[in-house]
């Protein structure tokens, strides 16, 4: 009955010597790989294993020998027609007198699953790149709008203010000085708001001075606007990042800070920036209400701030960084960004 099962299963069933030599191999070898049983009896399978999978296969076999391997291991095997198919094997040692005498190995074809997985990964990679491209396009548009505001609206307001001051110097217009003061006050307010909008759209410091100075501006602006204590802790004056990476990192930190403002009910937000031999750590902490991070296990399907954090995750991944969140109820939230030195 055992032989009947082994001879008629669609999966591959093998009995191997401790050195990997086949003592028995089921007839399904012909359906899976095009070989006959006799092609492998007394031989090893390594000759048909894809060269890129040999090292991982040796590691898996070594774990089986040490009785550590409990999960199926995928590898590519060469079909007799020259094509490679994906197999997944699971091997169990058979002991006699406390020594391994044989291995019973089963393998199945997972080619379709692997190809589908590769396609999904490529699709996710494309979406990741698209997220970055959209961010950079948006940033370019913001920069152009900010430049137009600065070059045209702000300049017009400055000229108008100068003209008001000139009119106020004319004693013949003394009777309308109060109206001129009113107009000047509103021009000053408009000028201040235009500068604020310009900085929020596209902080000039990000392009001229780098991300450290821009983050100082961001946290100072948050503190002044929302009356929340903000602090940056670092001994770094400069972080070596290209323009695109600086934009993606800055917008990611801004998104996290905005989430803290919207949802955390925090009174303190801190940003620690440190450099190691491998890269830079940006650690954002708040003392807010915290939340259950299990809601973010699938960022793509989570509404609200989850979508923003998914975008953050994609941005950071695009500069080969690592993004993680830890949080506890009533103990605040910590967000970690690690950016490698070479990106």
C-alpha cells in the first residue's frame, strides 16, 4: 500500500542516503522534470539544481542534517527539456541506532505560485516607484507655485508697502494716514502669510541648507502654530543626502508629525537624529495617547492615517530605508526611520 501511494502521487517522494544519493524516487519525477526513475537512482539531484540556488539548498540540507529544518524550502530544478521549474522540498531524517540512515523527502511543483509571487513583487515595486515619482512631481509643482508666490505676489506686496510708506511721508495726505495705516497693516499680514505659504509649500532651506535646518524650521513652526513643545536632539549639522532623498525623508517626517498633531493629543514631540557607521537614525517620539499598532499590520487596507503611513513606508523603502512604529496606549508613539549611508 505504501508503494501504491508513492508510485501514484503527483508529488515527488524520495528515499535518500545520508550523502543525498537517491535510493528510491517516485515515478512522478517524469511528470515533474521529464526524467525516468533510473536517471537518478544511485545519483544526486545537485546536477540539475540552478547554480544560484545551490548555496541556500546546501544550507537547508545542513539544517535538515542537524534536525533544525522544519519548513519547506524552494529551489529551481532543471527540466529535461532545459527549462527550470520551482520545487519546494521537505525532508525528514530516519534514524537507526541514533544515527541518520536515510532521508525521506517530498517535493512539489510551485512554479505557478512563484511566478505569481514574482509578478506581485514587481507590481508592488512599480507602485512603490510610482509613489516616489508622484511625490517628486508634486514637490516640483509646489516649488514652482512657491516660486511664483515669492517672485510675483510677495514682490507686489513689498512694492505696495513701500508705496504706502512713501505716501505716509507726504504731509498733504495727513488726513488719510489712518487709512494708510490700515492698508499697510493688511499688506504686512498678507506678506507674512505669503511667506508662510511659500515655506509650507516648498521650504527653501531644504534646497539651500539641507534637511537638518529644514527640520528645525518645521518643528519651530509646529511649536509656534499649535503651542506644542517640539524639540530636536542631535549633534549633527548636516546629513549627506541627495535632493530627491531629502525631499522624501522630509515629507515622511512631516507626515508623521502631522499625524501626531491630529491624533496623538500630545504635548511634546521630539526628534532625535543620530549617525552610525551604517547610516542615519531619525526617531520621532510623542507623549500622546498611543494606539494599537496591530491596526497597521496591513497599511494598504487601513483608512485614515494608515494610508498616509503606507505612503511614508513606500517613500522610505524607495531610498532603501527602514520604517517602523511602536506604540502603547497612553504611553505615546515612537516612529523610527533608518537611512543607510549609501542610497
